[in-house]
C-alpha cells in the first residue's frame, strides 16, 4: 500500500512538471516579438510564379541572395527567368519593415523595364526563414528565403 502511494505521488509530480514545462513553452512562443533587427545577414532566396498582367506576361522564377542590414535596408542579387528569357546577376536595393508579430513588408527597385516590387512576408524559425508573396498588380509570385 505504501509503495502504491509513493508511485501515485511520483506520477503526480511528473504530470505537474510536464504541464508546467508545456505551459512555460507555450508562453515563450506567444511572447515572441520581432523587429527590423530580426532580419540580419544573407538569405538564399527562390521565387516562382506568374506575371499575368501589368508587364511582360509569363512564368517567372528566380534564385539568388537577399541581404538585410538589421536597420531596414535590403539588397538582392538574383538570376531571373521570365518567360524563358534569362537575366543573370540582376541587382536591386530597397527597404523593409518588420512588425512585432513577425510579419512585414519589403520594397525593392528593380532594373528597367520593371520598377518597384513589393512583397509581404512572415518570419519563421526564429528569423532563419521567410515566406514571401509579391503584392504587385498582376503578380502571382511566392518565395522562400533561408538564412545562409
């Protein structure tokens, strides 16, 4: 009888400890906050999709490096395929902002004939990765960026 009582008490402590650890872990994640400093350094980026209007129409894919300075400035160099026409080492610069909920936006000025390209994003994996969607008219483009 004493053994069963001790086992029951031990199990109770294990359950309480496990629930406390889980609650602590959940509160950590709910308190996660981001700002421009969350994005710093170089990320490998890939974007795919289509331009359906407002510019050269067709499938698009690009791959390259996007770099964030931690203060709101961004630059990128990519190789782009637009409707099968390849442009290598296309560079652009711009700005970005990050909200406390780890969402944000960026705007980069592309070389002619394109112009301003704007995207919204969400930061995942504690700043190691971004999921992006282009918000320009006639653009159906999604991307992923991973910290190098």
